[in-house]
C-alpha cells in the first residue's frame, strides 16, 4: 500500500465514499481530533502502570477508530461500507470502570490541578484532547444530521473515565493530588 498519493497536496482529502472536501472542513477536524485522542490513549496504554488496563485501553482505541470511521463516512454511503457500531454497552463499560475506580478513591472536595507524575500528566492531556474531540463532534453535529448522538455520549463518558483514571494513577503511583485553591 502506497502511503503518499499526492491527492491532498492542494488542501483536499477524500471521505470514505470518495467525495473530496477541504482539509479544513469540520468533519475532517472532528475525526482528526479523534485520531489524536487515539494516539494519546495509545501512549497511556504503553505505560507500565496501566498493564492491568491494557485490554480496556485497546478496546477504547478500537471504539475511537470506529468513531473516526463514522465521522469519515458519508451517510449516503452507509450501506456501502460495513463500519462497526458504537453501542450503549460501550458507554456502560466506561461507566463500570469509572465506578470501580471511584470505590477506591477518596472523595473529591475541590478541583484538582493536573500533574503530580508524568503518567498522570499524560492522562490529563489525553482527557483535554478528548474534550476537544467532543467539542469538534458537537460542532459537526450542529450542522449535520450525520453524527450519531451516541458518539457524543461516548466521548463525554470517555473524558469522565480519563479524569477518574488520572486520580487512580495518582494513587497507584503514590503521587500527590494538588487541590486548586483559588487566590483571593
């Protein structure tokens, strides 16, 4: 498979159905943010402290590829390409993981400053990229009826998962959670 085609040299790219659109289109921005998010999840997956979460993180990456495929597919071509679906169970899986971690964490009494350990920082960056991806998908949804509402739900829950994961990593790595204390 040839990597470069020169097809995008003039600022256009192809959707799955073959339509050419601007690389600055909201749709491209939306699935580009999801792609970046997937790379950050891969970095988290590669951290030794996440060895016991490896399968869930791979599953999340699979779901993100699915979301990207949906965003790159034109509704008119939905019968032409067999793309896996996002299901309510995918959201439920994240909620269950959040609940399991929350049971082991101290109650939050304030906002928390990102950081404390390099891996925790990676997780916070991943969370903020997830929020950006979610905003991009919502912006696309506002101008297109081609975005499944469950995609937004999944990204929203994933950012919640990543926040709770950052707290769990802080605990597992014996790092310190720094509360945000607003300056008066």
